[in-house]
C-alpha cells in the first residue's frame, strides 16, 4: 500500500517513533524532522535520540542525523534520515506524498492541508477538512487510534495516560500522575539518574536550577529529558514505571502502536478517496497464483469488510449466545492453551472484537491484531480496554491477510486465524497461507479454523434439505457458499472438508498437522444442552467427551468448523 511512498514525519518522539517504524515496515520512504534540543522523555524508545547521538535504533528502525543533501544516501542504506529542521524548510526543496505532524504540541504549529497530497495530524490542535485531511485520536479510551476525517480529536485533558497503557501496573493507592515527573521551575535540567535505573521513593533523579526532582515511589526510570536541556516550569521531564521492568524503557508503547495503526488506516482511507472499505473487489491474484477449480475471482475484500462492519458486536456475542456456541469456544480455547506459551509473539488474523485475544492475553502472549473491518478493530480496542486485556495487544492493523508485507519474515512465534478468515479469501487461500508461513519463525505454530462443509449440513440439515437440489449439489461439490452457487445467499465463504484443509496446509509447506472439529456431539441438541448447562458436573463431563470426540478422525467433519494446528519446519 505504501511501497516507495515518500512520507515526512514532523517529530521523532515516542509516539512519532511508533508511526515512523510502522510506515517504514509498510514500505514507505520516511524522513523525520526534530528540534535542535528535543524535550523527549522516553528517549530510548524515541528516534529523536539520534539528534544527540547521531544514530539511534528502536525495535529495528534506525534513524541517522543528517543534512538535506544526505537524505537519499541514508534512505538508500535502509535507514531513516533525521533532520534538525524546526522550520520545516525541507518542504521548500522536496515533495512528499504524505505529511504526518506528530510533534504532539497540542496545537497546530503551522501545518497546512496544502503541504502534501495527504496531511495527517496526530492528537488535539488539528481540524480534519481544514488544516489537514485526517486527524488521529490520541486520548486514552476506546477511540484511541481512531481516524477522524472531519473535525477534531478530543481536547487535551492534562492527565497522563493510565498506568496500564504506560506499561506500569495500576496501584489503586497512588494517583495516576505520580508516575510523571515535572520541572519545578524554568531552567536547565541536570540529570542525576539514568534511564533504566531503579529509583527509590524520595530519591532525586534530576535537578533544575539546583532544585531536586524527586520520585514519589519505587520503580524504573523509564524516561528523562536529556541532560543540559532548558525546560519550562511544569513541563513533563521524566517518567517512572511501577512494574520495575527495565526492558520496557526502550520498547514502543501500546499507545504509540495504536496511533501508528491509525496513521496507516488514514493513509489507506485517503488513498481510496476517504471512503471506508468502498473499493469493490480485491486485487487479482498475484502472478503465478493459479485460481482453484470452482473459485475464480470469488474473494471480495470489500464485501467481507462491509459484512463484518455491519455484524459489529454480534461477533463478540456469538460465542456466548448459547451452550452450543460455548462448546465451540471451549474446544478452540483448549487448542490455543496447548500450543501458545507465555511471552509468545502472536499474530491474530481476523480477531473481530477480541474473543480469542482475551484468551491469548490470559496465556500471557503478546498479540498483534489484523482485520479487514475498521468497525471490528474499533470494537477490539474497546473490548480490550473494558475487559482489561489491552496491555497484551502490541498493535492493530487494518490489513488483508493475503498481504502481510507490513511484517518482516520470521517475526511471530504463532499465527492464530480462528473463526473462518481463511474461508473468506476463497481462491487466494494459497497466498494467505504463504504469508502466514513467511511471518512465522522456524518451528512456529499456525492455528486456523475454517467453516466445514459437512458440519454446516449437520447443524443446518433442516434448512439444507429445503434448498433446490441443483444448488445443494453445487454448494457441496465446490464448498462455496456464494451467489455463483446459490442465488439467494446472504453469506459468502468457502466451506472445507477436513482432508482438504490438511492438504492445503501441507501444500503450503506446513508440517505436523493436528486437526479437530469445533464440536461434533452437540450441534443439534440445543434444548437438551441448555438443561445440561445448569449442572456443572454434567457440563464438565460433556465438554470432556466433546473435546475427545472432536479429535477422532471420523468426527473431524461433523463440527461447524474444522480446527488445525500446523508448524513451519524448523
């Protein structure tokens, strides 16, 4: 989407660094600007540190301080040119496809909508449609990272973000702002402690004009403005992390990742004329990809996105709507818990509002969420914040699973694709599986579930037998539920047989394929299940039988979904 696009990012602090890093992964040629003496707090996690050191790397992205004449050489080396250019003079000599104002000044410092074909402002101070084309919301909450195409972001509250989003465990006995260190007076800051130091309550971490700046509690000094910088009274100059985890000092924050996701979404929307998911058919299969029999050009990303936009919160409620659905959730959860470990980096494709993200969070995994539905990604953020699993989410991306070029190869320990995303891409499933294999580390695990041909017949037999015989034959022979096989269909997906799913996984290069049905004993026993659900002992026994039966070879096709786990060869 952004391959070879020239993008200028104003600012290189911690939020801007999240944006720069993501744009670079997406293939953009990014140039950044900064002040001569940045007042960045989280310096180790900010590319602005290159102003002082000449070169600085954050999570694989390296910025190099350079002059205007050195920009092309730095870009050619695969690095990020960082200019000391507070007046944006670069715009007088060089054109850009996109300009992102990420200076976080909480006011517009002169950015104009005419500065580039696409101008994006981050946080308060900008008005989409007036001084920029899009604004990215930065206020903590369900809307953080939201793209605003008309109007402004929420006003600055003056309050720091929550401890959980800042990477520090909440302590109900401490007010949130105690993690922030502010300058007591205007003057020159002199650092006493270093970022990464453990500070004790009452310990001075810096002084301004001889007046000490003291931490109110024990923790890791996560950020501190550079020694020798002049600061005004009341400016945030430091930050302490309650968790005591030193490694977080140099990591891109969850907030920065959320904002970066919003910038990528804004780039996509502005390229498509500012209309959400109104692009018609997805691109044709890549060269060398052979259409599968009966599946010529059936995948329509626009339709899938619009369907799940409209489905909205039903996707969260679906797996708790009845005991039948609870059984499916239980079997899927066990598959995850047996194969994903604490600390695993997990790419979740089609997470919807985050039902399985919550399970992954309980395991202790770090989740990157990818969906084609902006509405589902908004709901994912909202549920994560409301239910307390936001800290497990590293990033959210509005992307097609057939093109994961945003991510480097071998960057995830596991890929989870539950609920049927692979069923929606029809003839492009080979591309999707090739991308999943590519982003997995050697030995990494892919966990997928797809709609089942015979499982659908099993659960919905009453309705199936009322369909015209010719249409039934077409659906069952191809596995395609689509207007091309059933004229009145309102849902579109490819339904797999278990043997078919195993074959496509092995053909894609996966090994050690283990399979299960999502449910096989219980699909048609709705009223009886409701009674059993009331008895914990009977319910537990039933779940045990169901889980065991679902793994039997003869039962793999009887559930509404076929589940599989497979590994990339080590």
